[in-house]
């Protein structure tokens, strides 16, 4: 199966994180890095973002 790739705005919407938070977390190796999909374009494999979301601790809001 082909892995879908998400552009930054899609990653922001899916995770609820801002652009600066995503890049700060990448610098601390706490968020997956994107892959190059073109000369000047990057995207995140959806499987990597989904795995990151699944590994996040559950919050009290998630249980409500």
C-alpha cells in the first residue's frame, strides 16, 4: 500500500501543533522529520505522524 504524505499545514491540523512547535520538537528529536518530495518541498509520511500520535500520552480531555 502506498504511504500518503502530509504537507506541513495538514500536519498542523492533524496534531494541533503550530509550525514553530513542530520544528522545535524535531530539533529535540521528539517529532518525526519530513522527507523530501521535490526540489523545494517536504512532507511527513502519514504513518510516521499517526505513530507519533498513537504514542502520545492520553490526556484527561481525551477520556471525556
